[in-house]
C-alpha cells in the first residue's frame, strides 16, 4: 500500500483554500521565547491588554492546549489590497481591516482543512486557531520556515512581505518539521525610524502600549492626556512600519473575495450608530464600537497641524 504524503495532502488543500504558504513544526515548549515573553510582560508592554498576561504556560506550549499535540501547521493568508486608500488626508484604516473580519474568513477555511485531513489521512484530531487563543502565531510560523520576524516584530516572507494573517492547526499527527530561514533585515532600520510613537523600543521589540494599533483598537479608555504623538491620521490600526519596509515591495494583491471592501465612500465624521452597525457588522472595525472610532477621529483632528 502506498504511504500517504501528509505534507502534500495538507499543502495542496491549503493552496486550494487560498492560503499562500503552509509550514510544519514540532509541537513542543518554546524555550527561547519563554524569557522574552516574561520580560515583555514584566515591562508592561502589553499595557491594558490583560489577555496577554493570561495562560503564560499554555502560550509557550501547545501540548497544554491540545491533547496529544504533535505538529503545529502554520498558514499564511494574504490581505494586501489591490487598491489602497487614495486620499492621504482622509482618516486611515489598516489594510487588514478593509473587508470581512479575518477571524470568520480564516476559521471557515481552517475547519475545511481539518475535515479534509480527516478524510484523506484518517483518525486525526486537533484544533484550529486564528488569533483566538494563547498561541504565539509569529513564532510558530517562523519555526515552520514561513519567514523571519523583522525588527518591527511582524513576520516577513522573502517573496511576499508581511501583509498577511497567520493561523494554525494543532494536530496529533507526527509530520517531519520544516526548519527556520535566516533573518534578512540586515542593517536596515526604516521601521524603527518611521514609527511616530517610538513603539519599536529596540530592534525586534515593540512596546505594545505605545503602538498606534493599541491606542486606536485595544485601548478602551480615553487617550492619555500626556500623549503627544501625531498618529498621522490613523484611526484604526497602523501600517507605517510595514509600509516603509523594503520587503513589502514584493506584496501582491490578495484574491480573497471576502476581504474586498471599499472604505473610500465612508463619511467617518457623520457616522450614525445605525450606519456603523450596517457597514461594519462583519468587519474587524466593529471591535472599537462607534464610540472608539469617534474618540480616534477627535484625537487625530486635534493633533493635525
Ligand atoms: C498582542 C498583539 C498585538 C499588540 C502588541 C504587538 C506585538 N508586537 O506583540 C498590538 C496591539 C500593538 C498589535 C499590533 C499589530 N498587530 Co498584532 N498581535 C498581537 C498578538 C495577539 C500577540 C503577539 C504577541 O504574542 N506579543 C507578545 C510579545 C512577547 O511578542 P512579540 O512582539 O512578537 O515579541 C517577540 C519579540 O519581541 C522577540 N524578541 C524579544 N527580544 C528579542 C531579541 C532578539 C535578539 C530577537 C531576535 C527577538 C526578540 O521575541 C518575542 C517573542 O517571539 C498576535 C496574535 C497571536 N496570537 O500571536 C497579533 C499579530 C502579531 N498581530 C498582527 C498584526 C497584523 C498587527 C498589526 C500590523 C495590525 C495593524 N495594522 O495595526 C500591528 C503591528 C504592530 C507591530 N509592529 O507589532 C499579526 C501579524 C502578522 C505578521 N505578518 O506577522 C498577528 C500575528 C495576528 C495574526 N494572527 O495574523 N498586535
Ligand atoms: S504599527 Fe505604527 S505605531 Fe505600531 S510599531 Fe508600527 S509604526 Fe509604530
Ligand atoms: S523596515 Fe528594515 S529593519 Fe524593519 S522589518 Fe523591514 S527590513 Fe527589517
């Protein structure tokens, strides 16, 4: 009887589902990351993202999340849009949030992938993850050879840049791991130099509590009165460190219909609750609620010269 090529079965289906890269690593303890995560939390770089300080042990070991976990299958899904926001003076939204919320889109794909694995390979159990549990997405993708973690702390693929989401399947099937690739940041410091809030406190370390993405999406309170930064019109997330990264010259537009979206027509200043609910019901933008968007608009208006 011919032996099933597990990697081929999984890779072929992941490509058919629209993921553009798929890699494998052994599910075990993240020894190198443990002191880094500990330090990051001790420095309070998570700010008010309390969920980041929960489940420290599980975050570092997928075997504590999934019974009998053997392999982490890492997957990348492109979200780089065909057209960027044209009006540079308009309020800016991160490219990842132009279309439908990626959690819904990716979860559907991962569920289908896991079903396919069961059909083709047999008794396999596991769980799907898309930024929904204490899993270090970038670290697993790096270990699986899908790129390196750049100085701005996002994962970069040498052919596709960094505008993609990362997701995983953690399964109880033993698969030969792929090895990591090298870091190609070299002497470049463009992301560090461009960050308006100096959130990249040293190469490869972001103080999350200083990042525009944190202020505009994660922070539920008022902006701190002491905040002097010019957010350069970003009202939902921030793409600056990725926009300036030379590796993103290689980004190609996604072909995921559910990520298509046109925010150019949105009258941000005049948004009512009803219009907000209609426009953003299936969007990641819903996370801030209308109140958050209005707070962010007020902030960038005040900081405009
Ligand atoms: C918390 C979080 C945030 C926080 C904190 C950011 C951060 N860098 O941690 C905030 C809200 C600021 C944020 C912002 C963004 N995020 Co975010 N975020 C996460 C989340 C939930 C956890 C990340 C995490 O574990 N942080 C904890 C710290 C310890 O990890 P870290 O910064 O990666 O730290 C590493 C380095 O500091 C490094 N390190 C430390 N010291 C040293 C020393 C050396 C020598 C070296 C080599 C390394 C090193 O080791 C640490 C561990 O690997 C992940 C999803 C997930 N479950 O993984 C998404 C995730 C990282 N975010 C994502 C995205 C898209 C963004 C934004 C681009 C969104 C936007 N446009 O606004 C920005 C980018 C900001 C930035 N430059 O990082 C994607 C990244 C995809 C990619 N290509 O890498 C992820 C993976 C979500 C997903 N599933 O797709 N995010
Ligand atoms: S996302 Fe923006 S604020 Fe955050 S580290 Fe990058 S450039 Fe700085
Ligand atoms: S801008 Fe330069 S230093 Fe920053 S992640 Fe990209 S290549 Fe690395």
